[in-house]
């Protein structure tokens, strides 16, 4: 996971442009986010249903105006029809935030299955993701969490658009530039305080953009078959999530479940180590480290289906535009030697110009680092000669 000097310059510029807002009584440089101006015609419509008209046309200043949840102050449960919660098989790390994901498809519409890429989603689709920071990662539930932000990806007629809302005093307001929230949490018995960065719309595009045919567009990145292929609880029963979507008529052209790729939770030690590591790298890194991603120039490709024993996956590959850090490391992955692999090293760095991923985290993901360390150490040194 590396990038080039251009990425560092872009990110530095973005951080200078970011504004700061408060968050549920935590430390912040401002008292409240400043929403951009918007025409509120359809936003002001009140009903007991999802406000589709506003979703497709307006950037509403308050999240509640879209009517996505039965309780406007709780974006973690009870989505209004046709909203459906979904879960990923592995963790997209964001400073240990719990993520609550929901998908809303227009009536009569469905997703088109894709074997390796994100599913094709019809115009009118709305993806909702709420981030809630725990006080202690060993505990779960809303009583142990602080609502921070809710992000929307909306597929309008002109393409996908992103909206970011910050939570304060039980209400989520639209941000135009981003914000910073100070938070303290305990993980593995260690307490740390850090600044959680809520992204601007421009920063959302860094992860969600795809560059192709001299154009750049926003796309979803998490709705891939191997990331969704997991068991969930639905109406008191344990079911496979993809099979459920197919049964509900939400997913078409799905092949037999046994033929679909699969990754697993980081801590599922009964599962294949390589599948866990590659799933983690896919969801956290592959959107940038792909042929059409923001870090395409690096030449590093971390997609789930890329051969992990290959040069393009990082085996004995030297990155362009990065100096190797204080350790002076030379290669992305030194098979059998995680301590001398840049891929692992940059997961542990926190300076904006050095850390990977470059946005989305302020602190080290200790469990993710340990997973990738175990995986690299397990690789046969004979895979490459890094010299």
C-alpha cells in the first residue's frame, strides 16, 4: 500500500482546505458544521415514506429530510422500506468505527451481479453508511458508541454523487468541506486520543473515483460478491446474504453460491490466512491500487483476484515516489519477511505523507497489521529474489 509524491501533495492541499466542526460534545475547533446553500423545496416535504424526490434532486441540509429511517435520530437501525441492512465479510478500517450499512433500491429494480467488480446498481439506488466510534472496542452497542457521521452515495440520473453529514446533538447536518472530531477510545487495554477526520466530498472521490477513457467518475467500492458472501441474521434466521438478496429479487444473474469467492473476518483463525489477508487488502486498498484507481501510477494491484505471488501484487516490487521511510525499505513485499516489507511498514505509519491508506484512518489498525504480518511471514521466500 503505497502512493506517489503527487498523492502526498494532493492530500496536503486537501487538509489545508478542510474546515472543522464539533461532534456530540467532543473537542472541536468549531461549534457546528456549516451546510452549503441548497434549494429546499422537495427537502421540506414530510411523509412516512422515503423522500425519493429529494434524494434524486436535492442536497438536503439535514439527513432527516430524506426520511431514510423510522427514527431520524437513529441511523443504525430500522430503515424505512425498501431499505435493507447489509454487512461486509471483512473490516474496512476507519479508526475502529462501527459501520452501519443500508441499501435502498427503487421499486422493481435490482442489482446486476458481477463476478469480481462491484455490482451494477440502477439509477435511484441509495447507499447509506453511518460511522459510530466506540469508547472501548471490547464493548458493543449504542451505549458504548458516539455517532460521528453518515455518508450517502446516491445514483442520480447524471451519475453517482456523495453527501457527508456530521452528527451533533442528535441531528446530522450536511458538510461542504469536512470536519475534525477529537475522540478517545480504548483498544486492547490501551487508551488513545486522536483526531477523526470526516471527509469532504472531494476526499470521498479519492477512494470512490474510477479513471477511464479520460474521464473520472464516482462508483461504489464495497458491493463486491466476495465481500458480501457471508452469513447474516435475517428475521431470526441465519442465511447467506447473497442468497437472501437473490431470493428477494434484489440480485439477478447470480451463479451458484459455491462458485463465488469468499473472504473472512480478520479474527476468524479457522479460515484460510491468504483469503483473510487478500480480502482485507481488497476492501482497504484495492480501490486506489487498481488500474483505474487514484494510485494507479504506483503499479501495485491489490485486488482480491490478482495473483498474490506476482510482481504486480508487490512481490519484490520497488515502489515509485516513496523513499522507504526511516527504515529505508526497498520492496513492497519481501516474501517471508514482513519486517522488511513496505506494505506492512506503511500500515504502521501515521504521518499524512507516509501512512497507508492515506485517508480514512488516523491511528494504526493493530489487528490488521498483525494479520498482514502473519500472512507475509507465511509466504515462501522462493517466490522472489528481492535484491
